C-alpha cells in the first residue's frame, strides 16, 4: 500500500526525482501520486523515495 500525506509534505521533490513514474508535485509543489497502484518493478524506487522524504510524507507498506 502506498499513501502520501500532503499536510506533512514540504515540497522537497526527492520522491519525484527518485520515482517519477509514481510521484509528481501539484501546483503547490506538494507530493501527488501519478500511480496509486504501482507494479512490483517500482517497489524499490518507492521504498527509497519514502526513505529520502525529509518530512516522512510517504508511507510504503509492503504488499503481500
């Protein structure tokens, strides 16, 4: 499961640089999901984006 919290987002853009197929930034520069259900090939990038997010706005829960 992948969730983003725009209230926590500070607009650093690490997520977009790390996983541009999954994340984008809205008109305010805050995180937005391009793909709310990314495939397994994106999982490593999503975990890295979550780890790099300075505000902790991305939550990536492993899918079973």
